[in-house]
C-alpha cells in the first residue's frame, strides 16, 4: 500500500470513529511500515470490514488490517500471484521448501512459511525459520534437474510427496 493510500484510509477511520489525532504522528509511521505490503486494491475492503466489525478505533491497527487482508485474499485467490514479494535471504517469496527423510528412509518435501520475513500468508503451512528447520534436521539441497527450471507452482504441488530417485530426473549437463 502506498503511503498516500494508507494516510487516506487512516484519516477515514479516524473520522468514522471520531478519533482526533491529526496531524499524522510517528505511531502512524510505524503502522504504515507494518502494513505497506498490503496491496492498495485491498484497502477499501479492509476499511469497510473494520467499519462493519469494530465498535471503536482498532487498538492494533496493523494486526486488524492484516486479518482483513487475509480474508480478502481468500475471497480473491487469483490476486495472490500479482503481489510483489520482497527479497528474503532465507526463503522463496515467503516460503521455505525443504526435505526430510521419513521412517522408511525416503525424502518427503515440506513447505513452511518463513518466520524471518512473514510475507506469505497461505493458510495451512506452518511457520518456521530456516535456522530452526536446519536444527530440526531439514535439508535444503533439493536436487532439481538442471537445466530444467521448475516453476514455483510446480514445486508447491510436489509438497508432501515422495521425492523421485535421482535417475528419474532429466539430468542434462548444466549450460
Ligand atoms: Zn523469508
């Protein structure tokens, strides 16, 4: 969300709840930093849901905005792919893909939401840090076939499945 949009929504909320806090202050800067990854197009939906659900100005505005953003994205899953992800050294667009051997000594793929950047909000994936996962024995060197590129969507589909043996891959030499 761009700053001008955030300030506009904030002023509307303040007016609606008769909260006299202008001009915008440093708390508002912090709120903005915590919500700037919410896309602009969700802003009015979030504002209207706050109007509907809250009797008074929210105590924790960023938290309630993210909660209603999650509601919006669940209603509009097609919007998800358009989000701009920011670079995090620990993950891929907010998700950590890894593998671990099961009791039959076979690798299973897992996916976690990255707790370092917290930019993915897909329901159903647990949250953990790369460091924490390494300590729990997860591995990150998944031998994807080179040079065949796999899309993120393909990788997501493979989560929870057994990883094929290396000779199942198309092992052409790297360029
Ligand atoms: Zn991350």
